[in-house]
């Protein structure tokens, strides 16, 4: 009977430890899911930043083109006005 009690106690102890291991595994899985969600959020933010940077670069190029065109127009106007100067 003593051996039976020892075996039962051992099994009870094993069940308790398996529950503890299971709880740890659930916690690790939960943390993994949170980390995965955070990683996805960081990736999305990085993609959005890259897209914004591309948009800013295109806008800067457009502004540069307009400024160049305005400068050229100003030069042409200045040259045309030189013709109308009275000496």
C-alpha cells in the first residue's frame, strides 16, 4: 500500500508540474503573439515612412523643376526688358 501511495503522490506531483509547464508554454505563446504583432506594426510603420519619403522626394523634384522654370522665365523676361531700355 505504501508503494501505491508513493506512486499516487508522484503522479500528483507530475500533474502539478505539467500544469506549470503548460502555463509557461501558454505565456510564451502569448508573448510570441504580442512580439509578432509588434513586429508587424514596426514593419508597417517603416513601409509608411518609406512611402512618405518617396512622396517627399518626388515633391522636392517637382519644386526644383518649377523653380528652374521660374528662373528661366525670369531670365527671359529680364532679357526682353533690356531691349526696351532707353539710353
